[in-house]
C-alpha cells in the first residue's frame, strides 16, 4: 500500500454519516435553478442557494450566455494576460468598476481565485494582514500564501482589532480584510469603525462583497455603498456565483493598484480566463440588477417576513441583518439530522459545521432569493419548526 493510501484509509468521517443515512452533500440537481428544484427525484424548496437576486433561471441571462457561446465558442483557451481576453471581459470590467465606484476592475474565473491571488500579492514581507476570524476560506488561503505577517481578531470585535493595530508599526503596510456580509452568520462587518481605525492606524482595507452585491446599497452596489464608504475602501472584491447568476469574480480599486495586480497576480496571469458564456451571463445579470430595483425590494420583503417568522417560532438566529439566516443547532449530529429530515419533508437547507463555523456554533443556513414567495417561506418555516421541535432544538 502506498503512503497516501496508508494515511487516508482510516479517514471515515463521511462514511459514518452515510451509514446513519444523514450524509447531506453532493446531492444532484436535475432541473433548472430556482426557488423549487428537483433533486434526486424529489421536488424541494430551495433555501440553500446564494442566488439572492433569483436570476439563475432568468431567460434573458440564459439567452445572453447562449449568444456568447455562438459568437466566441465554449472557452478562451488561455489566460487574460495572453490569448484569453475578450472584448466581453473588458466591457464587464468597465461596467463593474463604474457600478462599485472604483477606477478599474479585473475579472477572474472564480471569486476564490480573486481572494487567494490578490491578497497573497498586494502585501508581502514586512507587511501585515489582519483578518476577522470568520472571514471566508478564500481570504484565509490568500493570507496564508502571502509573505506578510498574518494576524486575526475575534469576529466583529473592534476592540480586539484596535488592540492588534496598536502594536503594529505606523509606517508598515497593514491590510485589513473583511467579509462585507459574513457568509454563514449573515451579519455585516462594522465598516464605519474599521474605516475609523484605518485612518487612526494608517492601514488599507479590502472588503469581500460576495454576499453584499445585489443585496445592499443603491441598486445592489454592496455593503461599501450601503455605508457610504466606497471611497474609503481600498480594494473591493466580488463574485458572480451569487447575485450575478454565473461564475467568476472581480477585484476593483484605483488605477495604480489595478495596474500592479494586472501584471503580477498569479491567479490572474497563470489561469485561463472566464468562459464567454459565464462572462456574458454576469454582464447581463448586472444590467438586469441595475434595471430592476424591485428585485431587491422583493428580496428584502421576503427576508423581513422570514426573520419575523423564525423569531416568532423561537429559533435562535444570531445577529443576522441579511437574507442569510443562520438557524443555530449547536450540535453536529443534530445539524445533519435536521438537514435530512427537512429534505425528506421537501426543504433544502445547508448544514454548517466546522471549519465553516466554530465547533460549538453548528447551524443550518437558510437563504432567501428575490423570487421566493411568502407562501414558500411560510412552508419552509413551518417544516423547519416541526423538525427543530422533534429534535429538541427549539421548544
Ligand atoms: C465571502 C465569500 N468570498 C468568496 C467566495 C468565493 O467565490 P466563488 O464561489 O466565486 O469562488 C465565496 C463563495 O462561497 C464567499 O462566500
């Protein structure tokens, strides 16, 4: 037996849950994305998606993607740096930069490769990266790849952040990186305080808008816009895999910083560019988001309804202020069991266990789309309330 086989033969954590019949991952969807999908021959209400604007099944976006396939083909066969740049990429970058309020923007093939590539190279030896300890895994990987000194503070604890900043040299380059909306907990970063500390301690700030775009700010411009602090934020990151109904990501900043990233970022230069269809889909989604602010209103209407109903039913939902509603369980086995019972009753939700959360904070993540109806949300709440009561998670 080889070394790796020897090492991994005893990794049986997933099999344990498979044997119990509660393994929740990799379920195949056999229908179009929407508020109801077909999964393994079972029709379920979808409350596990990140498609906040509800645009993944929108015909205009599907048509734009099809047209790009016909015009440009199925792939770009190279990186943006060399043969992989399309006029479509450039148009999307221009419109996104304007949308988020920065000079320029660069599109990548995934949001993950934006964070893992950009954070790793904008700061280096002698510099500091300071992260919230609930930041997304792609931010964590970006900081791990950097030669800068890595520090982190307790989730949204501004006193802890300040205590760290106080100890750092004033002249050193210090980059604070935060999720605008925390992807599992649904709460916002305290951007006003972070910007105050940025000025007091001479830092730079990067905000991950993965879950803020299409949800917060004017016409869905994100959390930086919502707080009126776009000009104070040095780097804005976003992804197309959520409100933009596609796949890909971007970084937006001032022209000088973008010029450096464009010519030095390894995940940008040494990875093939985003496909024509995915790029056209993101561009069309941006147009629809700008044209239809009523979508965001609809999203907030169902979000407020769901928040009220979960509270009325006695769920513990933490400090969420977004369409991401964490339903705390505080027990890994019960989290899997709740997910399974909900699925059997027709509701798809995501179990969240370590490392996506702290071991004592396991939860199921319920997320809304602009296209959910109140009737669907009510059905979801009632099914989940029944399941949580059966398992003794709520009274
Ligand atoms: C906060 C955050 N940042 C970055 C990413 C990565 O984005 P992508 O799915 O486009 O790779 C995600 C996706 O889960 C995310 O939630």
